[in-house]
């Protein structure tokens, strides 16, 4: 399951309303890349979920996650931080064994050693460049 905080759900509703309001929800996914090996992605979903997706609802906001990404995101929670220092959506993921300082890249226990060896550890300028 992937959960949203009340604040994140409210912010997503605001974004959807500002963009016309006729959206299916938010799609959350994991892609290869980033300085730790895997990167988070989030986008407003204008296509309905398919049989390949899992759908979680919070405060009327659907969180759509493809099954491949769910293995990395199961138990994750999404919050929204509106402070001046590092504001935006933040994903707290219990499956992440290593995260990058930018917060958008991570590796799992299986991938942590490989990512460390191939990247030389740390961000190395990869944060924010994907």
C-alpha cells in the first residue's frame, strides 16, 4: 500500500483543480536511474488505471501504482512540505536501504552494494540531473 498524508492529498487536489480537474488521480512509479540506482516519479494521471495497476484511495485522491513499482513502494507514504527549505512532495519509503541527499533517488538492500560500487558512493552531481 502507498499512502498520502492529508496535506499531500489536499495539495494534489489543488493541483488537479488548477489544471482542469478531470484527472484519474496521481501515478507514482519507480524508474531506473538517479544517483542511488532507482528514482521516484509522480505525475497527474489522465488515463484510468489498468489491470496492471494497484489503486489506493486517500481523501478522494486515487494513488495509482504499477505492480512493478509497487514492489519498491509497498509501505511508502507521501507527504507535502511547504516550507521554503526543500518544499515539495516527499516520499518516505521503508524499502529504501540507501537514499541520495536529493531525496528523489534510492536503492534497495539488493541494489545498495551495486549502486555504491558503480557510482563511487554519494551523489556525484547526479541529483537533479535526471
